[in-house]
C-alpha cells in the first residue's frame, strides 16, 4: 500500500512564494507589510476600503452539528478559495488563528488539510505572529490589577468585593487542573485569598473584543468597558475604573493588525483572531474580513462549529457590528457525519446505511432551513470520502435539491482547487441569486427574553425557554446595567440543537434552559449559559502533543 502523505508532509513539500509576491496579487505594496520572516506579514488597517467592502462577494462557510466523524470546514474554506481562483474568480480566504489547546489536544493542527491548506502551517499552528500571546498578556494584566487593587488599601482602592470578581486569568493550553483555583495564598504578602481560575485564551473576552473592534481606539474603549465585579456597596466595577484600558491596548497594538499568509496554491490567505463558537462569536476579526473584502471580489470566511452556533452568531452579532452581509452560505457535511447523526456507531460509518443516512439528513435539513430564514442562499458541500457510495450521494443530493438548495461534492483534501471547481460554480450561482442582505433573527432593541426565545425557537427548534432562578437574578442585573440592548451570544454545546450533546439529528419537543448569564460588556454582547460549558478544556487520554516532535535541524513533525 502506497504511503499517504500527512498534512505536514504535504505542507513541507510545497514551494512557498515570498509574502511580497502574495501581497502583490491583491494590489498590496510591500511597503505596507510588517514582515515576520519571508512568509508572514501583518497589514495596516488603512487598507480597509468601505466602498470596496460593500461591493465584494462574501461567502460564509459553516456546517452541520459537528461529530467525531469530522466535517472539514477549514479544509473546505481553503479548497473553495482555490476552486474559485481555478474558475477565474479572484478570491482570498479569511480564517481564525488556531489555538494551541486543540493543536496539542485532539486536532494536532488547524490550518486545513491535505491539498487544501494554509502555509507555513507549522508557524500558523505554533505561536504565529504572537497575537494569542498578546491577548493572554492583556487579559492577565487586568487580572493582576484587580488583585492589586483588592490588596492595597490606597487612595485608588475601589472597595472591590473579592467574592464578586468574575475575571479569570487565561493561558493558551488545555489544562483542566487550572479551571478552579484559590489565589492570594501565602500570607499578607500573597494577596487577599479568593476563588479564581484560568480560561483558555480563545475564551477570553479580550479575544472577542479583538475580533469586534474596528480600530485601536475602539479596542481600547471596549477594554475599558469590561465588567470585572462589584464593590462591597453593590456597584459595578469596570476595567476603566482600574485605569487598565490604556496599558491593555498598548499590549494589543500589533495584534489588532490582520496577518497575511498563503494557500498551498499561492493564493492570499488572511488569518486573524480565534474565539471559540460555543462560548463566543467563533469567527475571525471584523478587520480581517473587511480587509479581505477590500482587496478581492470574492472572500471566503468561516464560522466555528455548526451553523446553529457559528453562522447564527456571525450573522446576528458580527454582521450587525460590521455592517456586512454574506451573499451565500456553504453548509459542510459528510456522509459519515450524517449517518452518525442518524444513529450509526462510529466504527460502522464506512458501511452503506441508507436508513441511518435518511435519519441523519434531518440535521442538515434544519440547517438549510435556518440559512434560508436569514434570506440567504445555502449551498451544501459534501466533503467526500472513499467509503461514500453512489446511492448515499444520490440520497443526499435529492434531499438537498428538494429543499431548493444547491449541492456539490467537494474533494479539496485530495485534489486541492481542482477538486473544488464544482462547488465553486454552485457558490457563484448562489451569489448571483442572492436578492439582498441577511434578515436578522431578532431586533437588538427587543427584550433579552424575546431575543433568546427567537434563537431557541427559530434556530434550534425548541418549544420555548426556561430561566433558572440564578438566570432571573442575572436578568435583573442586565437591565439595571443597561446591557439589555446588546446582541445575544449563546453558550451552548456544539453537538446538538439542544443543551444535551447526546441528542443528535433534529430533536423536537424540548425546552431550552438558561442556567445563568455572563456579561461581555466590553465585547458588546450578552452570554446566556445553556448547560455546562467549559472555558478551560482538558487534554484527551492520548494528546496530539505526544506525536509532535522537532529534529536537530528544527524541522517539525506530527502536526497532522
């Protein structure tokens, strides 16, 4: 049996162009680049042209609810960009930056796969240009200032009640032992003891702020608006009360600039920001998307997890703040994942099973209906595997076309752009059929309860919403703080439309329970917590880190 090259072997075999050549393809002068070696660069925000932004064709890539069988959104996004360029449509891809947590945990890499990758993949997966480090430092500076203010009874002491502090420290690693800690131990010199802990960097509100800020001044203001806790008198305390926003913004002054790299086929790729979609908005920065739309007539971007989370938040939050709208939405699915949603076991998915596939198609159908509810044309991309049978493909094609959506087989992993031409053609057709801008699921000015109900009933298919006693108390606080006119960022499991990750397919007859709320006043959204959501993941029993190595010449292996 012939050797199938790994992702990293394919990436390392590629001949990369100098980043100046990549920039020149979309009219960016090398004088505007801040170089990080030969193949990476940061770009200034003055390249954003709002007139061109409104004329560009934005394509959003989302997916069905994720499964252990895999779907392949990032690979599809990159491959689609290659495919669009193959059919004569100048396109760039705009993606999130990988988090080291998943890189060393389960995935082992997050820069696409096969012959649909962004490169240099090792750099992109490991540290990149230091944006995650900057987010981490800004976050932890605020944490240090909070504890310092609690410790020192000086003139600027804010009388913060340590029991109310909600701000945690962060690090970009999966480390479950850091979720809940007691800080301030060690006597008087160690600070005031209180409960604390760590989140993963991608879950920091600073990351969400970075992705929603329009410039450095806006970022600084949003940092100042971060809610950190209450005084002993019950008054809210914000980061601006600690005079933290200036130093935080200083740490983020370079991180605010989008990063330019390239695809395996030498097309421009912009990678910037990295919030998770089950606890934040799950998409790259507004600035990166707008910069892409300023330099190319076609822009492919991605939203994390399934369309019930990533696409919903992309449209209702990101597009609302940015004033942009996609002209087509790609929903990525695989035959294997659909059969898993239909009840098949993971080790049986290579076998043909039309009954399970028909059952699992209900999940895809709901996502198609949801995208159409936004007034946007959906295109289904079937990420093909060798085990897929013609009968299975026909069943999916017939079901999708019966709903009035376009569908194509995608083979970007094995064939790069050549395997994505069909999907690219269907996407262009969808763009040409798009009749206007997206229709929001709710009005930001509506009540918090009505906005949550709209998402639960229209997008998830719930019968209604229940609020716990803690959530009801939090609601009163939201209204008191004047945060009720902000958009909603649901924190929910990515695996199901419900709060139960084991309820696959298209569940009905369920009620969504809001356990509590978090206030992302700096980012500018309200976070209802549905079920148990971890902001600090743990490593699996066999972490991907065990397979990663570097030789004496600095050549990395094991990122796959």
